[in-house]
C-alpha cells in the first residue's frame, strides 16, 4: 500500500489550495459553466492538476479518473486507479458556501482501498482505509443505527410529498459530504435518483461503509468502480436496518427515472 501520511498530506494540501481560492474566505474566483447548471472554476482545475502530479509521484502504477480530466480508456485495464473530484460541491464553492470538499480515493480491483475528504471550510478531514474503520478529524466514526424508516433524517432541500414522513436536515451541495453525514450519524439516509459518477462517491462510500452504514446503488445493488462507463444510477447510503425499506420506497421512482434518462 501507499504511505498513508503522504497521501493525507497531499489531499490536505489540495484542500488548502482550494480554500485559498474560495470566495467564502474573501478571495476572487473565476468560474464558468461547462454546460447549463454545471459550474467549474479555476480552483477545480488547479487542484486537479496538483493532485494528478502528486498522486502520480506517490503511486506511479495507478491510473487516473477525475471529473476535470479527459477520461483515458486505458484505465479500465489497470488494477489500481485514483478516483478524484478536485472540488465536490462546486456550486457551493463558487457561491462562498461551505458545502464542498476535495474527494480522493484509491481503488483496486473495483473496490476502494483508501479514501479522504478534505473540507477546510468546515474544518473537517474524513479518512478511511478498507477494513480499518473511518475517522473524522482522527475521531472514529460510528454510522447511524436508526431502526425505523419513518422519521429518518435526510439531507435534502425539500422532501417530495411521498416522503413526508422523513425529516429534513442540512444539505451541503457535495454528495460526498452528504454521504459522510450518515457515517457521522448526522443523517440516516442519503438517496439520489440520477446517473452519478464514480469520482463523486468513491471516497465517501468507503468512509460510510467503514463507519457501519450500508452503501449501494438506488436499486440496492453493490457499487463497482473503474467501469468502462464510470457511472451508477443513484447511490443509497443508510443505517443498515432501514436500507431495505429505503430501497422499497424509491424502487419504482428509480426504475422510471432510469428508463427516461
């Protein structure tokens, strides 16, 4: 495996680089839209370039898959791959809000081995190694253990009427941070019903799983990484006892939306 301390310092420095450009700390930032509703900034690109250089030095044999880099299909034949979202939650980042994080995971044979989220605006560092648990600022994490589905806490802007029995809690724009909230017992359930990319969830999914949460796609199936098409339909992260109820609740909606997209 890699030197964990070096890995953490690289991701930590990436977080510092992003924070030094974050409007919420009073910095000016150039940003634009890759397509309508899909923002990117100079900070995304600078952090991506830094991580690609430093992680390649740390582990030269690993391939690369990042939101802000052109996908090289040669990665599919590689055992080791870095999954990187240089700034997950760019919408919050460019608006000066705190709901963003640098997300990095190392994947081997389709499974995350090590993952970290650096969220300096929130003074948070989330870290996990497979089979060794997960931490937030070096404190061990224990995921939500909720037993009843009704009343589950969900980080969302507004609940659909069909889910009015659930409870709204704070929603950072970063899906990685929302998943981490389940790992830290700040939420009981996170579910998305859209196609999402591996780099969005690689690190956070490992953190949540190692903290004791159940992590699948929207249909309750295991997630896999370094696929030719690096997407899954939805992610579902919850307290283990309510996972099957969550799958049942969203199954029909998930199937309908998947067919329409």
